[in-house]
């Protein structure tokens, strides 16, 4: 399985997990976010917009530069947008979700 195929599989899992959201997947674009998900209805504690970067592997890693860029974006984006890092460890069925504060 290629890195692209593996990454895509996890991105589809995120979309499935966020079934109450409208999701846009940035396929193969190498953008800062793999998925942007939004909800129209408010009333829960969940964020209305989620900007998600997904990483997977035996020990999913993100470079300090990548993390710094996500942190910078979290700082300048409106508070209604949750910047998130979803870490999928090989063999686990659920990701570790890290909300990045600006």
C-alpha cells in the first residue's frame, strides 16, 4: 500500500467519524489541512469548523516546522475554527486527537 493510499484511507475514516459534519477533503494537494469539516447547526460543545491534519504510521510524527505552522494558523484563524491533528497509530482503531491552541 502506498503512503498516498494509506493516508487516504485514514482521511475517509475521519469523514466517517464526523458524520454530523459536511467534510471537504483536500486530496493530494499538500495543503496544511487534509480535511475541513463544518456544521450548520449549533447547540453542542463541538466546534462548528474543524481544520484537520492527519498523520499515520507506526509512530505518527509531525515535524516541529509543521506543528509550528499549525499553531500559527490556530492563532490567526477565528476561534470558531478548531485546528486539529489526528494521529493514527498502526494497529489502533481510533486516533489520538490533538487540538492545537494558538
